[in-house]
């Protein structure tokens, strides 16, 4: 069963880890947001891709969610001594990733090539694909003006209200052939509990991406990043409000239904939000309420299994309704 | 008293440290070999410049002579995991230097600018000048063919006989204006006990460099890198033999006198080589025999003081003989 998941970084990682254990990881393809990418100290840094690679390699730092476990910070300290920018912390082990990536990219390799090489070197069996080989840069309008994504997210700790999101370069970017081919041949398409605006929204901003997903044979199932009105990670809850919606599982459903009609077949919500299921289903999105907060490996594997089963059920439903239509 | 020293890396560092303590370090200018520079993991690495900067900053690794003290090796280990080349070890703290250098060079700064910035950030008060802002790459012919300097020196641990030395790019390089101006206004010019072929030889291969040194008002005093027939550091002893000379203080004098006639006014040798003083002086080079092996800070400061006094004495001699000539 070929599973394709759209993902940002930290918010997605627990579910991805669960999926990679609940299924044959070689059947899992993760399409990762690259709108957060930045150049730092002359290095090409791709935070979400690295978070996904490190997570699936079992090397992620369990305390931060980003970066590598058993990390040291010698280069970071020395960079500070040189007066280089240190607002975006790069660990010593992590630096090796950026050095190899930058070197390979300058030598003509694509982000897709490099991601595959890095993941393979670290023993990742799932296929991790950057959403595009062309640069896209997410920018956020705040009351003080437009900020680069990482300036807003890391340097200013997303303290400023996000009033508008822009994806510079998206109109000239394209999902890669490997992304489109994975989507079209998937048995289930998942949207990880990542930020709907600046993680998933970036992937969906690529020309042709929404059409590829809605046109695919497989159902699209999202996992709500909002539980009981609060984002599990990051600023998704505040963004739902400042960008014109509400911070709730239903707000997530309305966001997807409003911006991408027909995209979502199902939404997995926490039991705390079970009362919203009827309203979600009224939008044409099947809802599954379960325990959606992942505290340990057992939680991750269980939720992943439930999401897979939900997708299979939706697929059967689609086939049945297709059958019905054909009968008409 | 403005002192200018020509230097490689490790071989020079003890004397430079002594000099910087025996005099006002702001009066010390070090002109450093850059023929050992290499690009590694996409970074511009300048090993001799860094060794001199780290040494004068008091941050050099006392065990290796190269790199930084209190170093960690996390990036190096991770680079190995990615299959990147690891024969040239870059520590984590050291990596910060290469990141800053590479970033600044790509942004249009010169090696001279960057070296000044790095040295200043680390509190170095002496002026450290790369010999040129143009690239020069030292290559070594061995029985197996031509090798890049670091391939010969580090990767193969200078095990192959050096049969010929070449300085690629030297004909198109030039000493910088700052180098030439430091030389012409110096009160004493010193040649550190560095490798005469692949450290000092590289600097002297720059068009106009020998003429600038011989034409300068100040005397040129070298410190022998050979003591009792053996190189204090590195392969200078074997090179003196395989490149057609002999491994001795006299061999060093003959090398300089033969290739660069009139360059050396004085040579400081160890007491162990005192018997060679007469033969050295027969080449027109004044010899000073003293304890030239530096084991501790006291040794370094004492030798530096003696070298400074020797240079001052030679300067007086030059002035006297100039006076004599004028009288004729």
C-alpha cells in the first residue's frame, strides 16, 4: 500500500515516525515543504526536509524536535565570536548536512538528488522528496511589514501576528516529476498535522499540486494540527484566527474546504473535538475522532494505523460511490 | 621597531608567539604562505593563515600545532557518515572560521580583508597578511607524479619523496600592496623556521617578492628550520636532500644563497650547528648560534629577543657599511 504524506517539519514528524513503523517504510513517500529554506553562513539549509530525514533516521533531537540528538555547538559559539548571525542555531553535526547539501547543489545536483543521498546515508528507508527542485520562499506579512519566514518564525519567535502569507517563487516552481508520480500512484494521500498555512499551504501553492491531489485515485486524509482549539506545535492556532478563521478542528476543515474545494476526503480529529464532527462532515469531509495527541511510540504507531485504516475505508467508499455513479 | 616575518604555519608559530611577546605586537606583521590553501566541503580553507591567527590569539591546539584548542569533532564524524572526504580533519570550531571566510570571500571581500577581520575578532594585535589575494597552489612532484600540496602533505603524510615543487598561479599572483608596503617600511625582516620550499619558497615565488626583500632597507634574518640535521617540524630535512641539497643548517644557508642570492643577511642556527657558522658566513650570510629549539614560552621569548637583537646588529652593520661606501 503506497502512502504519500504531505509534511512540514516538527508538526509532522511524530505521525511520520508512526507511519514508518506501522507500514513497510519503503512504501512511504513524504513530500516536504521547502518554503522555509534559507541560506545561512553561505550554506543551503532546508529545515523541514532535515527534520523529516533526521526523524525517520531515528536521529532527531527528542527535546527540540529539530536538529540532531547528541549535538554539540562548538561552531555556533565560534560563529558568535566572529560576529556572524547566530539567531538560527546550527549544531555541529547538523552543519555536516548543510555542507554536503550545499556542496552537491553547487556541483549541479538537485534538491531531490541530495535529499535522497542524505536520507540513504542515514539509513532512512522511506522516500523523502522536497516538494520542488525550484526555490520557493515563504514570507509573512505582520503589522510591521513583510518578513522572511525564518525571520518571523525563529528570529522573532512568531510573536508578530501573521496577516498574510506569500510564497515567493511558487508561480515559477513546479512539483517535481517524482512528486507528481508519487501522488498519482498512491493508495492513500495524507496531510500531516503540520501548519495548514506555512507548511502544507506552501506545498499546495505549487502550480498543479492541488489538481494532482484532487485528481488522484487515492483519498486525501488530513490530521488536524489543532486539538481542543490549540496547536500541538507552533503558531497554527493564532494563524487560523489572524488569517480569518477560527482555531479549532472545524476551523481547519473550513480552511481546507474553503481554499481547496474537494481536496479533503477525511479529517482525523481528537476526541476532544468529536462534537465538531457533524459540522465537519457537513462540509463534505468525513471525520474520524480518535486520540490524536502522540505522547510516545505506542501512540504514534496506533494513530498511524488508525489513519491508514481510515484512508482504506474512505478508498472503499470512493470505489463504492464510483461504482454507484457508474451504475447510474 | 616594525618587524615583518615571512611564515608558513606550524613551523613558524612558536617563534611568532615569542616575537609577539618580546615586542609590541602591533609592530609585528606576518606575511603568510597561502599555497597550502584548499577547498573542502565547498569551504575555503587557508591552513597556514589559520595556524598563525590561532597561535597569536592564544587559541592554537597545543598538541597538534594546527586547529583550535578545546575542539570538538562532531561535524567531522557526521561528514564521514555521509561519505564526504575526511582525510583533512576540520574541527567544529575551526569550521566556523572557514564558514565566515568563505561567506565573506563569496561576498567580494579579499583574503587580506577576511584575515584581518578574523584575527581582530579573536583579539590578535599583530597584523597578519596573506602573501597574496590571488590564488597560488603548491604542487609536489613525487616518484608517482604530481600531487596537490595537501594530498601529498596530509592525505599521504608526506611519505613520497618530493622531487620538484611547483607554484601554480604564482606567475599571475602578486604580493598585495600591504605586503609590499610592510616589507619596504620594516626595521627588520625575518624568515621564520618554516619549510624553505613549500612555505617560504611559495612566498618568494611571487613576482617581485624577492626584489622587494633584497631592496628593502631592513636586514633579512632567517631562523634555521633544521637543527642537528633534523627538521623541527615536517619534511624540510628530507626535502633538502631529495631536492638536491643537504639536511643541515648549512644546507639551509646554501639553499637560500643559491636560489635567492643576496637575500639573507643573517641566519640563526642552533648551538648544535655552531661548527657550520664559518661555512655559512663564507656564503656572505652572518650566522648567530644560539639555543634555537623552543620548548616553552620562556624559550620562545628568549629566542625572539635574540633574533630581534641580531637583526638590529645587522642593521647597524649595514648602515656602517653603507656609510663606508658613501665615504669611498
